[in-house]
């Protein structure tokens, strides 16, 4: 809806709706960029490469609705993808706005490459910052193991940094 009206969500949040499936969740895998000094603070105290491979919403932090980074749709140039989901089951399909025709999508890549959720971080020109999880089931992983898990630790690190700014 927003993309077709010239206001893709990537401009605001760094990610936009790209795929949907049944209520199954998967996990995120940290990207090499997440270890860079600009973003490593988010993962302090987290030794895992996989983030959110558990949860009460479909069994993982990345599921049901997936949002991804796309610089061609307006994701900020300074945005960093710190983790991307993978291994979504075959119920996940592209949303209509991702499809150019019945046989191809608008970026012209295999559909599987677009079926993912991206965790994105970027600073804004006004001195603020944005962190997007890229998935609607992310919050279902927060209370896992009485909040003692890598998703909760990640969010605590981010909230602490944002509150200190």
C-alpha cells in the first residue's frame, strides 16, 4: 500500500514488508557488519551467532510477516543490516507488491532471496537512531526462558544506548 503511494516504509524504518507465511518462526544470523565497532555494542554479552532460534510466536523470532532492507526502495544509505533471517519453510511467499509478474519479482532475483527478515540499524540526520527487527514474531522471543536470552539482551543493549543518548 505505502510503496504504491510513493511512501515505502524503508524510508522511515529501513525495512519494508516483503514476505508472509504461516505462523512459523525461524531465527536470525548475525552479519559480518554486526561485529563492526559501529554496531558491536548491540551484541555485547551475546556470544551466539544465531539470534532468536526460540520463542512463543511460531517458535522463532523471525516469522509470519517478514520485512527486509532494500536500498532501491529507500532504505537509508547509512543503514546497516546486523542480522538476517533464514530457513523459512515453504509456506512463506512474496507479498503482491514484490511481484512484477506471475513469473518474476521486481528486483529480478530468485524469490528465496527476498524471503527474509532483516534487523537494521541507522542513525538519523536529526541525531536520533532507528533499530528495526524486521518481523512481527520478534516480540514472542523476548519472554523465552524468563527473559534470559539473546533477543532480550539485544533489546536491553539497544534500549540502554537509546536512553543514554
